[in-house]
C-alpha cells in the first residue's frame, strides 16, 4: 500500500503589512489590547488585484518547485478556502489553469479554518487507496475582503495569505500517518457570513444590514476551541501509535495565542513544542497551518523524519488533526523550471479561449 508523503511546500503572503497601530486609526482599539488578548502584532492585507486564486497560485508554484514535480504530473488539486474567488467556478480550477495542471481534477473544500486538514486527509486517503499518485493541497484566503472594517471584534483578527503542500505516493513508510475529522453543525451560527448564499441571496437589505461580512460570537468560539484542540491532537497521536514525546512539533491553527497556550496546557507540553507565528500574520484561516509549517521548516524546527501533529478548528463548527512524518522532496527528483510551465499554461489557456470563440461563431451560425 502506498504512503502519502509531503514532498513540497510553499507559501505566499501579500507585501502590505497592517500593524495594530494602523488598525487603531480605523476602529476603537489599541496595540496593547490586541497583543494581550490575541497575540497578534500585525497581519498582511492583499493589494488590489491580488486574490485568493493569485495567492494560491503563487504558493502552489513554490511548493511544486520544492517537490520538483511538473504541474502536468499532478492528479488532483484541492483548494481549502473560506474566501473563494467565486461561489463557482472553484478557485482550484482557476489555479489548475494558471499552473497548467492539465491532467488534474480540481475542487474547493469548505470546512472553514479546518479546511487544510480536511483537504490533506482526503488527498492522502486517495493516495493510500491507490486512486491517485500526487496531489496539490492549498489553503488560501483574502479574508480582508470579507471582514467588516467597522467591527473591532473581528477585523483585528484576520489576515490574508496562502500555503500549499505537494503530496506524493511512495512505498516507503511515512507521510500522513493518521487524521481525525469532526463537525458539530449545531454551532453553525457562532461564526458565519449570513447572506450571499442560497438561503439568503445578496440584496440591498442584506448589504444594508452588513450580512455579507463575517459575524462571530468570539467568546463561544474561544471556549469551543480550547475544549477540542488538545483532545483532537491526542486522538491523532493515538491513531498513529505516537506518544507526545515522539512528536517534534505541533502546528496549531493560528487563531489566538491564548487558545494555543490552552492546548499546550491540555497536552502538558511546553510552548516551545508549538509553532507560533500568529504575531506576524493574524488568523489566515485555511492558510494558517501550511504557512506555519513552511516557516517551521525554514527555521529548522521540522526536519526529515520528524513527527508532527497539525491541529485546527473553525466555523461549522469543525475541527480536526493529523499526524505526519516529515519527508521532504524525493531524492531522485530533478529540478524543474516552473516559469516555463506557467508561461506555457498562460498561452494554452489563451489559445483555448480564442478557439472557444471561433467554435462559438461557427456553431452559433448553425444553431
Ligand atoms: O478561526 C476561528 C476564528 N475565531 C476565533 O478563533 C475567535 C476565538 N475568540 C477569540 O479569539 C476571542 O474571544 C476574541 C479575541 C475575539 C475576543 O477576546 P476576549 O478576551 O474573549 O474579549 P471579549 O469579547 O470578552 O471582550 C472583552 C472586552 C469587551 O469590553 P467590556 O464589555 O469588557 O467593556 C469588548 O468590548 O474587550 C472589548 N473589546 C475590545 N477592546 C479593544 C473587544 N474587541 C476589542 C478590541 N479592542 N478590538
């Protein structure tokens, strides 16, 4: 049976930094409150023209470069996102076109901030079952477009960014060892965007009521998160036959430093065993775990052979965890020139659009 290894990883964050002091000029808040209550010092904000798909594409290109895997060898692309480019088409299909992954299926996955863990679990199980050989998993967000910049209880929390993993099949043991996925829809109203879907289509009234923005009961979400993080981490370890001592690093969803500290207490582990970068990016929802993993690898906190646990929670309510043995790129892989692939993908996409126009002219006349 094949194992699903993480052979590539990459991230992309906008250049624009918004500090707590910048926020204090927009809403009634201050740097001391935000740092103390959340651990956030600054976050990144997408520039005009930068979107969930463009950040996802940038992170994907970086991950494929590390894995040395040509995009046309990908079998599957999953984009986990809470701020998709559109209701449809999927952001994943847009990424597929931009990187030229012309043999891949592509879809978006909606499980809010737990989405990256859900996507990783789904893709790794497809690899384990022998249905596919490789997958690109992306978490990407431009939540700055969905927050109410007049609501100090939410706008201080979120940031923009993307992170991606390449998963590949190998007969060597390792990679994704176990996963735990959970949901409790009875808490759906605690964190949501009330309008803009089929239940409440966008209208002047929904816009006037601000129902197209993120709404959250922060205290309830906080209590839920502190309850599930340690338990879910432990469950993933148990399923993978790992003890806490076997795990080099826990990479939690970066939503609030106090939630991460509660998880550390729950697992009786020191904070040094937890990856934390919320101070620099805030809560980037589905992107927070892969971005944190990229930085952990960069800082040497996660190296080949290390066991790690990824754990997250979010709207739904959803939560999940995953035990992982870190691999790195396959040794036999040859470096690839991603720019060549993306240029060719751009040209192919253009030719297909032109050809569709020409075909349409002929069929249009006949019809
Ligand atoms: O990916 C999942 C997404 N969501 C989460 O993870 C959110 C989980 N929840 C949280 O992180 C925390 O509940 C928050 C950071 C949202 C709020 O922190 P808190 O410690 O639970 O504060 P609170 O809501 O209990 O508010 C305490 C006080 C209130 O004032 P009063 O009523 O005590 O006078 C708020 O009005 O702090 C006030 N407050 C603020 N003050 C300055 C709330 N937001 C702010 C703010 N700046 N931005």
